[in-house]
């Protein structure tokens, strides 16, 4: 009996996933553990392994379809097995061979038909060749004529595997078509376009939707501050000289640590907006860290960051970032943040306006270091390394004064970082 492979549940909060690309086709033989297709949530991308062994009898959803978790995605079994009971509600039109009749039900086999007769079966009433969309797309990419393929699909339809067989064996040459080809004028050359249209991935769609919703539904403004980074640069130099795990501590890690120790005094900033009239204040700091990945921006969360040491934060943020970039991160680690830090310092940005990650009430942008001048204790003008901090906050929940005081306190803690470590 044929068995189904289901859409996995990629995290506790995930209800559905989008099929990225099928890597196997109807008719392919697969084993347990073979990768069938890629799929993605609004945060990460994954690969689905086969849980069954046999032939792929049917594929119920196509590339780009959004499929609820635990829904049958394809049927696998022995050639000719029935799978009707496995077809889920809302399935796309699957390119699958019809189940073969049992020997007892099978009609006497007709004499082999000539090639011309087989070709006639692929022609509909209006004279057009009956080719599936996937077969037509593959033929166009391969530069072959799909109509030359021997049909094996339902009702004489040419499907994808027929075109693949044609590509392997070569297109049959017919006298009439050869004459037509000679007589027909060469098609006009199509000029190469100067642009390329690229559809948003599922992750890019989610980012776009979230950012637009954030700007439309919140009252955002940004305050820009800066502080003397001499202390954290000196501490970074000491850590690097020490080597080992400590040697990997970065300036960004120090900012995360300082945020986790400073923000609890401003509960409306370490918070989420539940609706237009309710703020959820967190007792601990679940610190979101914006990470640039090949698939787009992701924000993994360091849970209870206020209870972790600088070294623990440094190691955890690197682990989370690597998992996000590789696409192996659990979606459960991409939610639940009470506050987010976005660090563009390495790109040379001096100030920017980060967009709040809903439903949070604020986000901190960390900028690059630039040399500025100030008067020293002796009255002499001297140069110092200034690092920028840009806080965007939702004015519905946070007023300008407490927002500015929070960043001022954060700046003081960073300027006296070794004292902050002692607290």
C-alpha cells in the first residue's frame, strides 16, 4: 500500500511551510533519508527527507505552494499502487501516472501502435499538443520540442518525465517535420533584456510584510547618541591578547552585554505591545540580535541575556548567527525577543534609523566608530573614538525623555565597561 510523506512542523509556532523546490520527480525511486524537496518558513529554509522507500507515485503540491504542517505532500510506494486515499484537500494538480489495473482487470493488450498514432493521442480538439506546464518549461529550457516526446501521462498528456526521456534519447526526426523546418523562415532573434525579474522568497516576503506593518502601525522616531569607545576598545585588546574563547569577544558582544544590564531599569523599552492599549513588560531580557544571512535578515534571540556572562553571550550569539546563516536554526529561536539590537558598525554607518521589530517597543542601532575631538580634563583638545547609538522607539509606549535617558545610561556603562562587569 502506498504511503504518504508529510510536511514537517519546523518549530512549535509554525503552522504551515512553503515548498521551495522539488528535487525529485514522479517516477523517481527514493530511499529513506533521500532529500525530496526544500521548504521554508517565514524565517528559515530546510530540506525534507523521505520517510518511505519506493517510487514517487504522486506529488500533491508544486513549488511555491504553502502547505499546512502534517499535510500529505507526496505518495511513495510500489509502481502501480493506488494512492487516492492519500490525496489531501486543496492539493495542486499532481503529475502522476495513473495506477495500473490489476492483471485480473486488465484488458487484452492492443497491438503496438505506430509512432504517428501515439502522436495523435497528444493532440486536443483544437489541434494543440497536450503538454503539462512543467514539461513545457523543461522542454523550453532544454531546447527540445515537447511534442516529439512519447506521452505517458493521463489521456495521452506529455508530462515532465517524458521530456526528460526525450532529452536522454534524442528527438525523433520525421520526414514531414524536417521538410517544414527547412521551408519555415528562421525566427527573428529576440534581443536580450537589460533586467531580470526575481520573485521574493518566502523569507523576503515575510520581512517586507513585517517592516511595512511596523511602519504603518507604530509611531516611530529615532534618537541618535554617541559615546567614547576608548574603554571597550582597550578591553577588546586585552581579550584578544588572552586568546581562547575570551579572545573571540567583540565590541558588539560588549554592547549586547551592556544592553542586557541597563535595559531592565526601563521596563517600557524591554517590552512588547500586545494591542493599542496594553504593554507586556518582561522580567528578563530576551535579546534579539539582527543577523544578515544569504536569505535575508533574521533575528535570533538570546533568552534571559541578563542572567548570562559576557563570555556566554559572546559564544551564544556566534552559535545563533551561524545557525541562521546556514538555514539550520529552529524557528522557535527566531521569536520571543523583548528588545532587538541591530549592528551596522562594521559597514561604516555613522547613524541610521532601524525599524522596530513588532511587537517590540524599541530597537537599538549600533553604528561605526569615528574620530572626534573633545576637551580633556586639562582643557586641551584631543581626539577620541566615538561610537554611535541610534534608538528607534514607539512613541505610543515610550516618550522621548525615558528613551534618551536609557541610551545615556547605556553610553555611561560602555564608557566604564570594566566597572559594569564588576556589578
